[in-house]
């Protein structure tokens, strides 16, 4: 997304307040919540590859809407279309990649490399911002082109060998709900961390930079640096392999909490930049870890439905968070950052308890995973 370095300022330039942005995010999450399970069941029946292609086309169309949006309702429409897309992709994309690994134990490496490839593309987009001379709409138009290209690339995908048949029995769905309930502490923990990281690295970072006295012309390079820090996600499998799932996850949660606390207490420009960079690295490393835990505990033939059930719980938890962040940020960035710190701290407690009570994922170096 070429407009990512100024995503918040882009919306503010169109007349949106931070509170309105929070309301849009909440409505978007509400729709995602309603569509998660239907899309998960449909993806297992339709096939993960076909679902990816359909959602990628809709993804490109949502960027066209964003490019043309001028009002609250225009941006709301974009997010609603995006909700349809993300609820379809949730679980389906990682389930497809997990199936491509064929049960070889390489999925952790695959998820890490997937995160790294995503970050690399985003870095390249962010580096172009200084060349656009502050033209927000041109950045959105270029984004339409990249998402259209991504949609075309999905047409080249093939079904993994040994793709299991669709699961149609209701018993499997009930089992998925029970498994989601068992994993609830861990899922909620990753939800809290993800939402805090989203706020710090996407919305609050620009306001924190202004608070620290950093000129807007540096936002593009700083965004590229923060996105580049996300390349740490490509090493997530090595961190997990050396520390074990529980200790690696605990370290990520505590680091995120500490970063948010420091950012809330200081307006130092060095601390602002370093904090955002570190938060981006934590977010990128946590995502593959979450995907690995969830896919390892999902059934063959119903993996997308299971992951959609998991996402439903996470969406429900995030539903009320966005307006709170927005309302606090309208009153001052430190309040929103303190909320992020509290969410990460609570996430650590939930994750540690969840991993301690259940054997949901291997705790040490894993066969087939490069830990060197």
C-alpha cells in the first residue's frame, strides 16, 4: 500500500476524525464477525485456492473504492468490502500454505518466510512515498495497481497434492467451536497484541512522530524503516526453535508492553522511532507464531472452518477496542499508548496461562525446522 506512510493523515485530509476512524473499524469488525464462520465453511467446500482467487479480486476492488472515497460513507464502504475479503481470507490463506507443506513440519519456516515476503513488498512501496511529493490520491491509485496484480497472480496457484475432501458434517463444526473455546486464552492474547501493534505501527506512529517534533517529510523513510523491521518475522521460526513456543511468545508480549509504556512516557524523537521499529518487529514475529499454533491444532479437511472459528473469537474481542483507542487518541497519544501497554500485559498473562494449561504446541526445537 503506497499510502501506508500517511494512512491516518490521508483519512484526516478527507475530513475524518480519529473517533470516526475507530467507528469505521468497529463496524468493519462487526461484519467480519458475522461472516467468519460462513466463509470458513464455504472455503473448505469451495476449495482454498478458489477462495483465495475470489477474495483477491474483491480486495483489488476495495482499493478502487478507497482511491475514490471522499466522505465518511465512502471510507466505510471500502472497509465493509474489505471485511468481506478479510473474513474470506482468514484461515484460508494460512490453511492453503499449511497444506502446501504436506505435513513435513516446514510450515513454521513457511509462515515466517511468508511474513518476510509480505514485509519486503511493503518496504518497497513505502520507499516510493518521498517520490510522490505528498500526493495522497496518487499513492492510492498506485495501490490499486499492485492489488490488481496480486489478484492476477492468484490465478496461477494450483491445489496442493493430496488436498483433503470437503467436510460437510455439522459435528465437525461443533468440534471446531469446542477447540476454539479450549484455545480461547491464547487466541485472546494474540488478539490484544495484534490490536496494540496495529495502533502503534499504523495509526499512532504518525501522531507520535508529530508529538516528538519529527517533520512530515521523514514519515515515508521512517515508515519504510518500521516496515523493514518487520523482516524479523522471517526469523520467527528460529526464535521459537531456540526458546520454545511458550518462552518465545512470552518474550514478545513483554517486549511489546515495555515499548508501549516507554512511548507513552516520553516524546523523545529517538525513543519514538526506536519504539515503533521494535513494535513492528514484535508484531511480525508474533504473527507466524500465532498461525503455527492454530494450524497445528486444526483438523484436516476442516482447517479453514477451524481457523474461522478462531478468528470469530478474536474479532469479537477486538470489536470494542478500536473506538476506545480512537477516543483516547483524540484526547492525546499517551492515553492510547498506555491502553496498548495494558493490553499487551494482559495478553502476556493470558498466553502464559493458556500455554501452561494445555499442550497446544511443541515447546522446544521442532523436527524439520531450521534453528541454526
